[in-house]
């Protein structure tokens, strides 16, 4: 949730954020009005409770008919207090609903606009010039005995797959390389739950505009996570941290891909289940931007290890999730599509998630303050697309990037 104090002090900043996202700015005034009603209701209920307490002492000193009259008046006052408390509860519920509907305030330097209005920050590496017609990752994966989409669909339906033989080895190699890098950088490795309670999923902001992407198990009232960001954010819910924390979460991830029919249906670019290693940081809010830069640098370090050309983009405000104030994506060159496709993203969620999940840290004076949270992808199954296509040879073999060879145990993958 956004900071209500900051909203009161500078509502125009929140209105500007809503405009940048392409969302209704009228919600800002509605939230301000709800906040005023809640504060007025609290003040009235507190005043009546104070009056009731003082009145109780007066009744205790009274005798006879005076006491009877005061008791009758006390009943009226008690009814007023009860009505005021009901009003307070209603005002608090109205505010909470509106408060949760407002997305994070966009960073002032984030580009305005929608999905296509990103800004390219830089290019790294040159797309390879092939002297043969390159195959796409599914043709390569099928010939290598690495990907089986047909049986994935037979067992689970469309957009499911088996990684077989060297495909499974390559995925594990990639994820283990990410783990090695993360732990060397001081991250604590975690294997996380993939089912979470509603308050955790909602606390991270995934049950807003993107709720249709989330799988829900209604009988158990649990949600399947689309990223280990969710359980890692919930890990310290209702806690006060004793300093910055960095975790690297390894998990299977699940996404419904609602509304994406017809997009990337071939191969493993957009699927319902995949594996991922995700970085997650808890820091003081004043350190969040510097931490965001570090997460992006670690993502680029991983991309350099798999030797694929990529670009970094500053995502436009209208393409941000509700929790993110700013997001950078790293997109790898995919030869068969002659286009860049997202492999990683890193988001600065400022205090938005921590406020919803009641996560605090102690400032330099030892006082509890709301923490900031950030996340960043270090490797996913989708990386196999870029690795296979960029490192393919004319005979259908694929050269294994040097950094992955110790994990794979071979230099070249050859057609089965």
C-alpha cells in the first residue's frame, strides 16, 4: 500500500503516478476523502469513549434518584459509543478497500505510457550473423532430445512440456550456476513453498489487476505462486528486521497466462509451469535505489556467463505491476524471431509490499520503520530458448556456454 502520510502531504504526486500508469486519478481524491472520514470517525469514537469513562466516575459518586437518572443517560451514551464504533469500523473498511486498490507510486524517472513505451537503456553484445538458416529452440530441442511438447500436452494440456535428457541437465546447470553466483554474493539460498495463503498473495500485490494470472485451489483457499518473490515477501510478514536481508529463492512457478492465447504458443517461451531462481532483498527505503542497481548488475553478470546478446529496458509505467515503482528488464536476442525477448526483470517495490505485510526494520535510532522490498530474476527455464538458439551450429548441435560446462559435463550437445 502507498504511504497515507505522503498522500496527504503530496496528493499531486499520486495523481501524476496514476496518469503515468494510464489509470484513473479520481481514486486519489476518493482515498483522501475516505481517509478524512476514517480520521473523523476515530476522533468522534475516541471522544465519546472518553466522555463515557468520565461519566462512569460521575455515576460512581451519585446516589438515589440522581444515580438512576445518570444510569439512564449512561445507557444513551453507551448506545452513542456503539454507533460511533460501528461508524469507525465501516470507515476503516472503506479506507482499506480503496487503499489496496491504489498501485505503488511510480518512480519519477520511469517512462510514461504502456507496453510499447519502454526506453532502451543499453545494448550488450551483437546478434550473431549465421551463415545458415537458424532453427528455433523447439526444433533444436526436439532434435537434441531435450524438449518434448507433444507428451507434455498429452499429460497436462497445452503449454506444458517435458525437459528430457540434456534439456533437463541444461536447466539444472543454469539454475545451479545462478545459485552459485547468488550465494557467492551473500544471498541466503531458499527452496520455497509454491502454495501460499490469500493474505500473502494479496500482500505482494498479485491479486489486483493480474489476479487472472494466478492459479487458485478453492477447496484449500491457497494460491500457486508465479514467482518465489511471493513466499519470500511473506517470510518476514509481521516482523521487525535487524538489518538488510537478501534471499535467493529456487521454486517451480505457475502462471495461467490468461489473455495470452495466440501469443508464443510454440515451444517454452510462454508456459504454465517453469523453474526459477529469484533474488529478493529487504532494505531500508533510502537504500532501495542502490539495491535496485545491484540486482540489475547481478542479472547482467548471469547473462554474460551464458554468452547471449541482450538489451536492458526501463519499463514504462503502464506496464508495471501494481507493486513496482520501477522495473528494468533484460531481453535476450532470439535469432529465430529476430527480436529481443524478456529473460529477467528486477523491480523496486519500495515500501508497498512491506506496508501490506507489516514488515519493518529498525532505523539508526532503533525505531521501527517500514522496510523496502526488491526482487530480480537470476535464471528461469525460458533462458534455454536463448541459449539453444544463440549457440546452435549448422549440424543442429549446440555449443554449451563455458560457464555451464562444469555443470553439464560436456562442451557440445549433439542431436540424438
